[in-house]
C-alpha cells in the first residue's frame, strides 16, 4: 500500500525558514521521480518542485527558485523541501506527490502559514 506522509509544516514569520519532509512507503522510492505541490486557500493546487529518482535533476516553480531546495535520501525513502526567505504568498498546504502508470499519488499534506 502506497503511503506518503508529510511533516514539518507550521507557523513562521516572513523571511523565516521551514524544512518539510515526506516519508514514502509501498513502492520503489529510489526509482521514482517525486514532486512537491502546494495549495493556497481558495486557489488551485500548484507545482512547487520536482526531483528525479537519483536526485541528479531538479526543477522549481519560478516563484520559489533561489529560495527553496528539494532533496531526497533514497536510503531512507525520504524527500525534503528546504524553504528559506518565506513570504506570505508561500502560505498553503504542501503535498508530496508522484505519478506511476498514469495514477497520481498524494500525501495528506502539511500546513505552512507565513505570517507576522
């Protein structure tokens, strides 16, 4: 059974940092490209960052480039998102995601609130 469990969200002031984690199980994590998405209140879910299975390629949404860093540890079946210089517009629920055989798999998400 596929499971994606996110953690690390919370309340942080603008300019602060958070590190999100996603622990995966039930599939071959080391062979699977992974993504982070987020959804702000009243908005559609949007892509944040992705990382190839071996961690050798990464992509970022323009809105987070230079501030967020995606990484993974295949030995621990874990993916992370280091978020620095957070802005109020980064507020939202952050989801771990991958797609396999045209099926999307999502975690339950972790809430990030950037506010003074």
